[in-house]
C-alpha cells in the first residue's frame, strides 16, 4: 500500500491583503493524474494527499483515500510537504504544481523611494559604493506600504519589489531520499532537443526519478505535448493529458 502526494495548480503570493501574484495554471493535469491513479490502482493506495490552492482543479473521483490539503503560497506548500514527509512514509510524489518564481518583498510609492535617494549623501562615495548604496536602498527602503492592509486603489506610481521563491523540487529528496520523485518542466518556443536538455539538467540537479517536460506552445485544443524522461533517455512522448497521466501512474505502480 502506497502513500502518494500530488501537488497541483499555481501558488499565490501576496502583495497586500487582497492582491496576489499567481500564474495561469489550473491544476487540470494534476487532477487527471489523481483520477487515473484512483481508477486503476485504488487497491494499492493507502493515502493520496492532494495539495492545491482553493480554486485549483480537484479530482472527480470520490474516495476516502484522498486527503485534500489547501495551500496558498510557495512557503505554505513547502511546510505542508515537510509535515507529510515527517508524518508518513511517502512512496512517490507527483510535483506538478506551477510554483511561482517570485513573491512580493514590499510595495512602495515611487515618490517615497525617490525622496529617500535624494536625502542620501553620495558625495564622498566612489561610483561602485554609490551603486552599492543605491541597491541597498532599493532592497530595504524605509517607507514601504503596509502589506497587511489593502493598499489604496488610487496610487498612480506604485512599485513592487519581488523576491525569488524557494525551489520546492530541490527540497523533496532532502525530506525523503528514497521517494520516487516525478517533477515537471515547462518551456516555450524551444526545440524538443533543448527541452530534453533542460529537463535532464533539472532531473540530475534535483535527483528526480522522472521529469515530465512540457512545451507551452503545444498545449491547447485538447492537446498536451510532453516527453517523460529518466536519467538515461526519453521514455515516452505524449500528446494528451490523459496519456501523461497513464504513463505517470504506471511509473509509480509498476
């Protein structure tokens, strides 16, 4: 009996109390993968932990074995994964979430950061030190907006500073070295050869067992091109979400 994790859909990163940074992922592929596993391997599942945001697509098949866990941000996702890996022996994870690359560090009025720069003394500094001081002002200005409340809708010169989010895939094998890790990579406007090379580098870097490499410009109108690779080769090229789901299910259970 296996414990499986599927994370799906986007992460949402707060800018203020109501505004968020997100992406266009719906979680549809993750939901289809969950349904395919439940349909074909229900007898071999102890728990299927399905992690997603509130509005992401969910599996259609009803089962007591499915445990829904709601997250919001990348940090939420990481904390949830850490708890699951510390509480259960996880056999496989399908890490299909479209984790956002950036999160908000602060929001500021352009007038306020300009005022801070004007009031700073650069006269005795070298050019390199001036650049360093300017960068420090942009990294940590003093007059940031309060992001615990809704920022006014009438600010004409609002600026947002972004930080990188943590790379979730890089943490998974740290939680459980023996878990079967299926990661995902999405690129656009590249050849299949370049897609393979980028996906293979991701696999090696994060000790993943498999990577599902997708091309954005070949997704839509019922089609979803992806190649599934391991460390040695392309295992299969798929043209639909259902094909991808069936291949992933077989990799987990066979």
